[in-house]
């Protein structure tokens, strides 16, 4: 009897897993179709944002050629926070990596979860716009005044403190991962704080979990202290980042149109205007007039009467960047 019940339980579980897997796959495919259509409309913004990231990397590499090691400047944070030491410098990078990867994974959650509020393409258009504005100000700032780096590899006596001039143009335009970790001179203001603050502010506005929002802000505060304790930045680099990034994101949010809220709108596809008309013509040709024009709800938008509210959704999403 127990063996029989176990067999039934296993069979029921197999059927349940199969149904859920099928739903997940259909949800994933539908989301892929939606995001591809949005990417076709907004690929210029995504490409432009990625190019700006590359330019920012070149600028940070370029300032390293001008860096000259010198005595570490007096800093309040250095007096208040004990130095972690070279062997514990990885802690701040670990926290930053956690924030970075967590945010990236969250932006792709609409592909998996049924409950969703954002579109991946549109949220990244917004994030890249904020990053571009902050990094543009950062480049102007650290090229205006070159400070001696407080990090261990930027101090006097380190072979990495000075960057030899490139032998050719290809070497200059090639950004290496080693150079990203061991750069010097790009101090005011912290690039790590730019990414973390933009990511946390974005989740604070579009995320749904209050506990995660509070935990994210606490994590950024801890990251700020760890960066200073690791002597990777002066305290002024962190302070300037806190008010600059928040002000920049605030004004960009005021300038850009609001993103559509998926929790209040139906699916984006296939309810386009042309697709809906083809479906209605197919019904009429086959003698199926169950959904007559008289009974169909109409939506008023900008002085125009639409026979399908989802067409308004499509226009809203496309114009939401």
C-alpha cells in the first residue's frame, strides 16, 4: 500500500513539475519576444550607453599616465577608520561585486517570475543614461586636479604607480582587466559608488521588496566605509559621490518620462493594433462575430477613441524611455 501511494505521489509530482516547466518556458519565450521588440526600438540608447562605458574606461586609463605618486594627503576618514591592510583589501570589492551582480540579476527577473513590474530593456536604458551623466562629471573632475593615490599600488616605490606610455595606438585603446583593478589617479569621485548608488536608487524606485531596499542602502553605506578603510579612495571621493550621484539621478528622473508599470498593464504582445485587426478579420471571415464592435470596450486617449486598450499600452511602452 505504501509503495502504491509513493508511486502515485511521484506521478503527481512529475505531472506538476511538467506543467510548471511548460508554463515557465512559455513565459520565458513571451518575455524574449517582448524584450526583442523593445530592443529594436531602443538599441541606439543601449549601444550609446555601452560606448560611454568604454570611453570612461579609456579616460581612467589615460589619467594613469599623468599620475605621480606622493605623500598621502591628510584625511578624516583615515584617522577615524582603521586601515584594513593589503591582505583584506578584497572585502570592499566583494561587497561591490555582490551589489553589481544582484542588480543585474534583478533586471532580468521578468524572464522567470510571473509577477513583474519592469521591462529589462527600458530599465537599462534609464540606468545607462544615469551612469553616462555621472561618469561625464567624474572625468571632468579627476582630469582637473590629479591627486596622489592612497591605494597601496599607487604609493611611492610601487612599480604600478606610474604607467609607461603605450608603444602604439592599439595598446592605448585596449582596456585590460588588470588596468581596471590597478588604476591610479581617477579619484574624485568614486566609480564604485556611482554604480552602487545608481543601482540602489533604481531598485528603490522600481523594486517591490521593502526589506531589500533597506538592506541595499545599508550595504552601500558599509561599502563606503570599506572603500575608505581599504585606502582605495580619500573620504572626499566618497562624499562627493554621495551627493553628486543622487542629484544627477534625481534630475534625470525628472527629465525622462516615467516607465510603464507592468503590474497595472496587460501583456505587451501579441496585442498590437495590426495583429488585433488581423485576428478580428479572421473571425469575421469564419463567421464568428461573438465579440461585436458594439459590445467591445473602447478606450479614450489624447482625444482619440481606440477599440483596444492594449494598443495604448504598446504606445506607452515604446515612449517610456
